[in-house]
């Protein structure tokens, strides 16, 4: 069996220039497929709210949602590094509540690390979690839990001052002890500058090719997500099309009485005539 990916492996990959490959998962079968394919990092993202639970944003996602889905993913994974998102307001109310929530994602959920959105303003709580022995992944740039403050899902850090703030936040989070940093929807020049100037691996999503690794939302890249797809998403498969074809074939066969046939039915045991 291949060695498990740990915080040390991620650092080693950065040092060696070996790109870290990450995707999201929210359930057992998807996590199993990703792990078997050799994905290095699996994020149980709060994107769960939008791609699986049907919310308009990640804001309604609760701790209970995250623990439920993190448990399912952890049960499936043998090799990958599993990261669970701390949901909206689960790390802002008090230090005690933050610590209890981070601990639940590790102890009950089975995650190897937690991910928090934000920079300097959350650095002290990041340090407290890290000091308690829980690895933390940072998240800068477009931070979806702040969508109302940001005024929409827009590229961040295009202006010099804003880019400077994101760069400074990355340095502050590095000092606070993060083990990796997600950079979402920022100019590639800024992502390159951060990747070259911090010791922890950067994982980009809409941040260009210079990060130490890449992550996408699995439902987006496999063509399961319906509706708007951001510019940075490359679609590698059309699962929606495959599902529609299969479901339509089933509807037709049931309506025509072709399914179930003998092959998919049971018969009474045949009695021997004595
Ligand atoms: O929730 C999520 O899936 C994320 C990724 C977009 C990085 O945070």
C-alpha cells in the first residue's frame, strides 16, 4: 500500500516541485474513487452546501452537516490527506467553541486537518488550533463564507493594495503555523509571488499554474454541477449526460415492460418429482 499523505508529505512535495493534486468529496463512494486514483488531498469543502445540499451559498452549512459528510469521506480514505472545512461562524464566536468545533471534525469526523477562511484577523485562532496539535489549512482570496462582504463571487487581489493585503495575510498565516494554503480566484502573478515566498504548500483554485498544487470542486470538473461554472473550472467529464442517458433508458424499459427481465428476476425453487 502507498504511504499515507501527511503534513510532512505535503511539505516534501513542495520542496521537490512535485505538484499536489486535490479534489473535493462529500460521500463515501466518491472519496473511495478519488483515493484509489491517487489524489493527494481530499477536501470535504463547505461547497457541500451548494453542490450537494442545494443552497445558494456555503453560509447555511452547519457543523452537523460537516461532521456527517467528513465521517463518510474518512471511512473511504486510505492514503489521501483529508481536510474538513470549518463552516460559517464555527470559528468566530469564542475560542472555546472554535476549539471544540475543530476537535469534533478531527475526533468524530476523522479529518486530518481543518480549513479556515481568512487572514490576519483569524491568525490568533489559527495559532491556538495549531498549538493544540490540529493541522490547519488556510484559505485566502475569494473566501465564499464572506460572499456578502465581497459583493459576489469575484476575483480578488487585482488592485495593488488588495494584492498586498493578501500577500501579507499569507505571511501571517505561515507564521501562525498553517500546513497548507488554498488560494482562490486571485491573479496568477500574485499566487506565484506567494508560492515563492512562503514555506508552506499553496493549493490554487482559479489562481493560475504557479501554485504548489491545484484543487477543483469534483462536481464541477466532472460535469455534475448544473448552471453557472466559473471560468477557472475545466470540465474533464460529462457525468450529467451519462446519468441522463442511463435514467432515460431505465424509464423507457420499465414503461415498455422490458425491465425487469428473467435475468434480473427470481424464480421459485424447482421441486424434484419423487
Ligand atoms: O468548499 C470548498 O470546496 C473549497 C474549495 C473551493 C477550495 O473551499
